[in-house]
C-alpha cells in the first residue's frame, strides 16, 4: 500500500517543480505547463508501474484478477478509482452549476448502489465468480447462450461508456493543455493499450489506486478552499449561491432538472440498480482472495466514494459562487467557457490559481485514463474469456492462447476507443452515458440477482428476458426524445421519456420470471436442482475460485 | 465437493445463519431503497406532494440551507454507516459461525467415505 501513496506524493512534487521550472523559463505560450508537467509525471509513474507489473502477469488469473491477491483496502481504493469517472468530478458540479439541487441526485442515488452491492451481491459474487460476471450465472446455467448474452451486453456497455470517456478526455485536453483533440485521443488510447495489454489487472489496479488518491486529495483541497472563504460555514456558502444563481432560492430546491415524475423515477431506478451491477466494477471483486476481503473492499470503497460525494455538496455550489460571475471564466455572451462541465475546473483555478488548475486538470485526465483502463480490461475479458475461451473453444483453449487473445483484445479496444473518440468529436455525448447504465440495470442486475436468489430461474428465461430487455432498451433510447427528436430532428419522439430503464428493466425481469416458470424442459429441471449446491457455495465460499490458494 | 455441500445443508446451524444474515441484508436493503425512493419521489413530485414540499424549505428562519440538502447529506452518511455496520457483523459473528459449520461438514463428509 505504501507504493501507490509514495508514487502519488512523488508525482505531485515532480509535477509542481517541472511546472514551476517551465514557467520560470517562459515557455508557456498559452498552454498550462503545470497541468502538462503533472500529467507527464503521472504518465511516467504509471508506465514504470506497468513495467514492474508486466513481469508478474504470467497467467490469465494474473491478467484478469491480479492472481486474486489484492487486499481489501487496496481494492476498495482501486474500486473508487474505477467508479469515480470524470462524470463524478465534472458532471455533478456542472449539473449543480446549471440546475442546482437536482444535480445532487447523481451523488446520492448512485451511492445507494453501494450498500445494495454490499448487502445483496458482493460476497456471493466473490464466492461464485472467476473472471467475469458471466461466470456467476454459468455456475448452474447453460454456458453458450448465457455467455453470448452477457458478453454482448457487456461489450455494448463498455463501448458506450468508452465513447463518453474518450470524447470527454479529448475536449478537456484540447481546452486545457492546448493539445490537438486527435493527438489527445491517440495518447490516451496508447496509454490504455500499454497498461492493459502488458500490465493486466496488476497495472490497472495501481493506476486506479494512484488516481483515487489524486482525485480524493484534489477534491478535498478545493472543498477546503471553498469552505475557508466562508469561515467553514456551509450556510454561508449556500447563502452566497442563492444570491448568485439566476434561479435564486430555487437553486437549493428540488425540481430544476427532472420535473416529469416518470422520467425522474426511471432515472433513479437506472442510477441505483444500474450502478449496482456495472461489470468493470463487479469484476474487481474477483481480485481479492475471499468473500471477507470482498466485503472489506466494499466497505473501503463506500467510505471513500461516500466521502467524495459529500464533497460534491460543496464543490457544485462553490462553482455557482466563484465561477458564475467571474468574467475570466465567461465568454463574451456571459456563458461559462467550455460548457458547464468545466465548472469544477474553473473553480479550481479560482481557488488555487494556475497550480491548482494544473493539478485538477491532471487529476481529471488521470481519472479518465484509469476508468478507460478498467473498461478495457472488462471488455477484453468478455472477448477472451467469455466469447473466445468458453464459446468458440468450448473451454478447451490453453491458458497461453487465452492470454494472447486477451492482449490482442485490449489492443483492439484501445484502437477502437481512438477511432470512436475521433468519430464522435464535437457530438453531444452526454446522452451516451444513459446507454451503459440502462444496459446494466436491464440485463446485469436482474440476471445476477435472480440467478443468486431465485431457485426457479432457467437459462431460457434469462436468454429470452435478457435479449428482449436489451432490445427494448436500445429501441426506446433511439426513438426517445434525445436521439429521435434532438439528434435526428423529428418533430416529436415516439417514446416520450429520456430514461427508458424503468420500462426496460420491468420488461426484462418480468419476462425472465414468466418464461422460467413456463420452462419445464429437462435442462430447466437440472438447473433448478443445481440451485441447492450453488446456494451453499455462494454462502460459504466452499469451492470458490482461488479459495484453495491460502 | 457435492457431499460436503450435502452435509452443510443437513446442518440446522447453516439454515439459522443463512436466515439471520438474509434477514439483516433485506432489512438494510429496504432501508437503502426506501431512502433512495424518497429522494427520487421528492425530486419528481416537488413541490405538490406533502412528503416532498418541505425538502425545499429552509432549515431555519431566513437561512439558505434547505431540508433537501441536509437530508441528502445525512443519507450519504447513513449509507456508509450501514455498510460499515454490516461488514462488522458479516466478517465477525457470521463468518466465525460459517467457518465452524464448514469445518464440521468437511470432517463429517470425510468420515463417511
């Protein structure tokens, strides 16, 4: 544990001194040298870690789960790194900046997913799984149809999430570092390929650890600086926000963002259940030795993430107070430069000048790189473990062959990320985040939950319900207000709600239950009978992967 | 492995443990889901519904801080507290009992061979 902390401290110091040096020598011309220097320091440290990790990645188990030897504390911190995407730092602050109180729904509700994961999923997942969430369901279900469904949904999840992160990173870098958008895409894609293809889960874990430490310290510092301006009285901050915001006291009240009840409920369902079943986060439960450590990881992650979300109560309103009326952050029309998502970044500059701006920019960039690395390894595992090893080769592929496919899959995903990032340049990609969350709440949560808790669930039920739910989610998104009306320019959407999760989750769950109940085949009876053994294994960890190691 | 599973299922202590842990998980999950629904519904039905209206009211005369902010803040803290409380029981009391049950069942299954 000392290593990533030391590395984080080291790179803050290195970055700051490099930045000071660059400024002293006067080679800044419009670029933020602090940001570039600190980011370079992050890159050097992470590449060094990857070099060290590459020597330790010898088998698929090392590649996907770091050999199951990560401690609960380290994993909790790494999960924090996986969970807190740039949306958590910049998106929430941006939403509070524009709509006030309702932006906090993106703090409180997704965080509700953490206790749910702890009470309902974490230890059972660890006891039943190996590398991917498809393993858990395959314990008593038919391998090929289950893995086809979960791997396809998983890849759609990864690609949707990947585009959001890549475009976000490109925009951030071009506006901050003065670097061309396309170069930014290539740099990120290259880094991800190196981390994941060579360093596997070991390197990814350490990148996430460092990023989490950087993110938590950066957000803490901004919060401290904002509160210090008001003598550490939140009331003082909120009074100033009410004075400053055009909606006055409404900035502290619900109703600014989600005025339609069905939309609000659907959005909440999506954030809560979708958040509880994200494959790149759940995959991290397999990196610890047993259920005890899996629970410990959740406890640490919940503590760090909860702490981070509490900071958003200050950072968002801080941006309202210190950015909204400051001409240096506004364009000629009085609109915030770079869009509302830049509110947190501008706030950093308002609070700590160039140095803090540079630090937070580098943190935001590291955040995106770490999340993309986590997504890439989850996507690579779906390709090599689920699709290649289990479906194409029927479980007969050698470890070395699967490793090779894993590395190529990571390289392929990295290149795909670059291509999509460039293709979606200057598109409004915020809506794309709805896709992964909807898939996760429609497919992953019901499948995992029912497979572990409901004896009568069968393969046919999962396959019919899962595909139907997935298809309905995609269709409702396409003919909904965001794509059908805003992007394709039709007069009115066919499906009236922006968030289809409430409906698609109901479709998939009800279908899974009804079809399973109707399923009386011999295979279904065998699957129901296998529940008893699966239940004991999920409760005790007896027979769990990696349990024999210690 | 199957015969050990069978031994465990035959052990009444296993069913006790599983029921006790299950009940705790469900009670805590219900608390969390209820809190989230409260938040979501307050957002969706503000300001008409009574359970939502006070979310927009200041916590004191002439203050800017609203009940909504305070509730959201406390909910976040509550979630952390519930998680930490659950892990203490699950990794302590429940796991100790589980280890005993597994050890006994493994021995019993070995004896029968």
